């Protein structure tokens, strides 16, 4: 139930994000979700892609500093407040969320939240117990999650 996220450390200068996107495009690697956090000197680009092992290899070969991290993808309703139920469940389970970001499907009424947490087993157990769907890697990496 864990999926691989690629983290790329980028110098905070014009064109670096475009460079990563172009490398992935050239290798036919589809970006499913992304977020970027930046400071004055550098940024951390976090990516969910359809071919994480290939993306990691290609980006490393292209001179980028890359790290792979396990994360969880949770399905929620794509409507106002859709995120509240899983967040409440994690709050009640006393789980800390290190970071999160989301993406939506083009073809259904679901959105997907990527969670980085400290205790994956406890999080997965708490969410499943409350019938929250946790996506597997195939569901996330394919073109349309949930199909």
C-alpha cells in the first residue's frame, strides 16, 4: 500500500523545474502529482510518477540529487470537506503528518491525497478500519486512478 515518491533537490534558479519536466517527458514518464517547497537557495520537488524507478535513474544520471520516499495515497471525495474525515481519523489515532499534497482524477468524483507520516502501519490500520480507501501503486501510477 505504500507508493514511491521521488524527491529532487533543485537549485533555486530559473529553468531547473523545466529541466526536470523535460527529462521526464523525453523518457515518456508521466507526472501524476507534484509539489515543490522552496527556500532562498534551493527547492525540494516531490513527484509521483508512473515509473518511479526509471525516473530516479534518469534524474540521477542527469546530475540531480534524488531520493525515493515511501508515501501513502488516500482516496477522498472531490468536494468541499472531502479531506476532513481522513484527517479526523488520523487526529484521533494521534498520528503526525509530516506533509501532504493532493491531485484529482479527470474522470470521476474522487481526489487523492499523498501523505508522508512516521508510522505507516498505524495510519493504514486506522484508515482501513474506517473504510477509507488507500490506493496501491498500480492505481496511483496508472493514467486514471480508480479505474
